[in-house]
C-alpha cells in the first residue's frame, strides 16, 4: 500500500541522514562508498549526541520491523491467500 511504501522511502532517507549527523557530532570522518563527505554543522555536546544516537537507533529498529512485516505479508499472500503476488515479484516473472 502507498503509505507503507512511503514509510520505507522516508526511513531509507532519514536513517542515513541520522547516521551522518551522528558521525558529524562525534567528530569522526565521514566516508560514503570510499569518498570523503564533509561533516554536517551540528551543535556539539553530549545531549545532542545522545538524541541523535537514540533517533538513529529507533529509525533502524522501525525499519527492521517494517521489513519483517513486509516479508510476512508476502508469505501470507503466497501460503494463505494462495495468490500470485509473491511470484510476480520474482525476477523474470515479466
């Protein structure tokens, strides 16, 4: 459904951004596929770091839960509903 798809898209954008923020506030170098990326300007301090770290962790956990629900929904379609939704997602199903 469209709301589930948009949740995945937002999480796939927000999670790396939160990681980039966390790395920036910790003062560590940022590397993206081997390329150096400038640190984001974020206010330092323990409170900022804790908030960003917690946000990054929660976003990651939400993404894992949504991915698990997505897999279970696909299996439900295949084994309970016995429709061809899962088969249509397979490569070469054209």
